[in-house]
């Protein structure tokens, strides 16, 4: 069996936001933005809150993108090349 999916920006944002909402179970407000060019500097920036809907709604994600560093798993591994998981 083979199937294809072609997702637009709204579908991609929904998947990312829902994934992080599951990771942080107390999240009740979220907002996300996809920026950059594929293969060059494509990135997702998201904000998640457990209470302040108005703050999330008014948050400028473009500005936040310029103010914070990458903090995903791949960046962690780049920053910590000696990191290992002990399997027992």
C-alpha cells in the first residue's frame, strides 16, 4: 500500500502545536509560526501557555524568533556532542 500527503502551512502548524500541547499537558493556549526557506533556514516558533490567552494572542512571534535561540532536540545534540543515553 502507498499513499501520499501534501500538507499546507495550516496543517503543519496544527500538527506541531498539537504535538507540543500533548508534551505539556497543562497548555490551554498556543500560537505558532513557520518561517524561513526549506533547505536553508526553515523553522517553527511556538508559544504555549497554561493560562493567559490574551498574552498569547498579542505575542509577536516574529520578534520572539529574533530574541531566542533554537531549543529543540537536534540543537541540544549539536550543543552537547558527548551526550549519550545509558541503556541498561
